[in-house]
């Protein structure tokens, strides 16, 4: 069986120094890479605005029974 390939696109993002410093600190506080933090911020904003459906992973986590 072929390995399912994830499709990601790369792009250049320019931000001012103060914004970058804030993103770096936020990422470190949440034990994420800067790239991971930016992906999380974007995905969260898209979900909140109703432009991205919730992932199956997050709905599964919310519906699991507590032992």
C-alpha cells in the first residue's frame, strides 16, 4: 500500500521584529516550534471564523469517555 502523502505548501512570511519576538515567546511557552505555532494560529483563526471544519482528531478527543 502506498504511503499517503500530506500536501503542504511553503511560502515566505515577512513580519516585523516585535511580532516575531512575540511569536517566538508564545511558541516557547507552548513547547512548539515557530512554524508549528504559526500553523496553529492560522488553523485556529480559520476554525473560529467557520472557514475550516474541525478536524476528526479534535472531535474524537472531545467525545472520548472518561475512565
